[in-house]
C-alpha cells in the first residue's frame, strides 16, 4: 500500500509476500510474526459493563463517549451518576428550590444562574 520505485518493485513484492499479511478485519498490513498479537489486541471481542460487545480497540472510546453507563456529573449538584440516569435526575434536581440571597424569593435550582439578572 505504498509507492515503490519500479526498479525495486519485484524485490519489494517478494519481501511483502514472505513477511506481510493483510489483516482480515481492518485491512492493515501487518508483519506475519505479529498477526496473532495484532488480532488478539485489536480485534478480540470484549463486553462492556453495559453488555455491548465490540472490538477491544474500540472499548476505551465507547466507555468515554457513548456508553450509557459512563459516569457524568449533574450540573446542579455535582453528584456522579450514569449517563442513562442523568436526564431523569436533572429534571428532579433542577426542580428543587433555594432562597435567593438578594431578594429572598425561592428560585428553582435550574434558574439560579439566570436569576441574578432578573432579581429585584
């Protein structure tokens, strides 16, 4: 998969046929001696804590950005919880009230950031 000068092509092709394999999963060129390790480290199927199956090389990105059980913080109380529970928690948590230090009115927690602009 690289440009080779024409004068070296036959020798290069012989070398590649002897020493290089194309991975059946990702089509990368891998030295034959490393193919088993490549498949075991990159393409073995693993199961995430959310029970989704994927290649091991994809697990870290899945856990960081798309796993429904990845930990996230509530924007209102900074409690850590699973992403799948965040929306329900924030609906409840943001509906709590706290007294405003300036006007004394009870203000919804989700409106506390905006309230000083509107406060008496």
